[in-house]
C-alpha cells in the first residue's frame, strides 16, 4: 500500500467515529517512514480529511409466515471530503454506503447480536479502506 501524498493531515470527524479511528490507525501503521504526520489542528495540516457522521441502519428484509423476522439488512453510510489549504477541494464530498444481510433467529439472540456487531465492524473497516485508497489516489499538484 503506497503512502498518502501529504506531508501532514488533519482528520476532522465527529467524536467517537469508528471509521475515523480506523483511518488514523491505518495511517499510523502505513506510516513507518513518517511520510504523513497527523496534526492536532486543521491550520497545521497540508490537507484536511472531513468525515461526516456515521449512520447505521437496520431494516427488516424478510419475515416468516408467522410474522417473525428472519432476515435484516444492516447499513452504514458516511460522507467524506478532502480539502487542501485555503479551502481548495482535492476530493469532492463522496458518500460511502455499505450493507450486509443478517439472517435472524430470535432463539439465537446472543449469537446474532454478536454477528451483527461483527458485520458493522466489517463495514467500518471497509469504509476506512475505501477512504485510504481515495487519499492515496489524490494528486495535490502545484507543488503541494
């Protein structure tokens, strides 16, 4: 995985955002050569990754003949953009929408609850990877 083409990056995200934490971790792990430094403020950074709130959803996909839920569709949606200094747009706002289907059986409540959390973590990791790939593909240009 190639590095991010910025000397410094600030991540502007709502507190508690799991995808933002995953991106930070990936940058730290991918940054053994210290090519990109995470900054404490946007003013210090060459680029700002702005993440919107992470929206989770859970909708009923199918019911049994008795009217019991047999399948859910889980979803994760978030928007992000990348700005350079002086509000220069390097990556316009883009929305990531992911979904996973979960078979359900209310007699296996604990196991299905764990599976649901695992599927959400998988989607969060997938979203973070997509953001990292997008960051790596940006060409700041103009000597940035």
